[in-house]
């Protein structure tokens, strides 16, 4: 990162009208978000790369997953660049010897394994792995039939099920760390769990569209998925009882402020 790039990002971060931290608790569906002009992450990523045109209105789960991964990598690279450049300006050397690095990585690996083994994360992963093949199979069928509502429902399922799995993992991970070395992450756990519960609600609604008479869905599968989503939502509510009271920047504290 050059000095000019660093200065531009710092200047932009202080621009009036931005909603601080709005990107931390969103659904990453920028195309339908009314706050993109006030989101620093969206503006930075938009300028870093031009959005690729979509071949069709409904993105496949694979495409959505690849896009999310690319966005995450670009965001992390930019964050690391800011940290390095800021440290250089302060005369701080960022370094870690190999032993400290090994200890840190071992702790991180143990934490990740514990979070992945959590029953909430396992259920969210099960939902994801069950939903994706169904969405892939039904996509060509409903598009060939011109069933716009079913096409929209499948896009919601592809996006929300990915989001649900990721946010459930992050909520559990933050809660585990909050119970240990970083108590401040308790609020992040609640905010992330709220996003997960909202994603579960959207996914349930999408399955119900596919349950309507005449839709292309296997008998019993949508109902089974709804039951699993209900179960995950109940467990999230029990584990994070304060989640729905969390105020997400932009979405909950100024939902009608779209100027």
C-alpha cells in the first residue's frame, strides 16, 4: 500500500455520512442494500475492482461463495496494508519470532476446532451441505420453466444458507473467546447471532415458496428443511437470548434514514 492509498483510505473513513461498522452485521447482499453509499467497505471494494457482470439474475451458490471469498480476501489484504503502513508511520516494528508464531497458531487451531465441533455449528453446516445440492439441482428446472418466484427463492436459499453457516460459526467463536480472553466479544456474538437468526427466517420463507402447489421441489424436503431451520433458530435463541435486542448500525438504529 502506497502513502497516497493510505491517505485516501484514512480520508474516506472520516467522510461525513458513513455509518461506522455497518458492514460488521449485514447480510453481504450489496445489490439489495439501501446503505451502500454509506458503507466504507462497499465503497473501498467497489473502487478496488469493478463488479463482474452476472450472466443471469440468480447467482449460483458456487458463484456467491466464490464472490464472498474474494471479497473477504481483498478486505483482509487492505486491512493488513493499513496496519503495516500505520505501524511504519508510528515507528513500530511488527514482528513475531517463530516460536511465538507456532504457539499462536496452535491456539487458533484449537479454538477453531472447538467452534467447529459445537452442535450449533454442526447443525448449520448440515443445513448448508443439504441445501446446496438441492439448489443446484432445482436451479435449471425453475429457470427453464420461467418460475420467477422459485428462481428468487433459490437465490435467497443459496445466499442465506451460506450466511447462516458462516454467522453461526462466528457467533459461537466470539462467544467462546468472550468466555475466555476477550470479554468484549460478547456483543459481537449477540450481533452476529442476530444476523444468523434473520438469515434463518429468510431461508424458511424461501423454502415455503417452494412448498407451494406446482413448485419444483421434492415431496417432504422443503418441510424437513424448515424444521431444521426452526430447530437451529430455537438453539440460537437459547444460546444468545440477547441477540435480537442487539442494535445493528444502520439497519436497526436508522432504518428509515436512506438519504
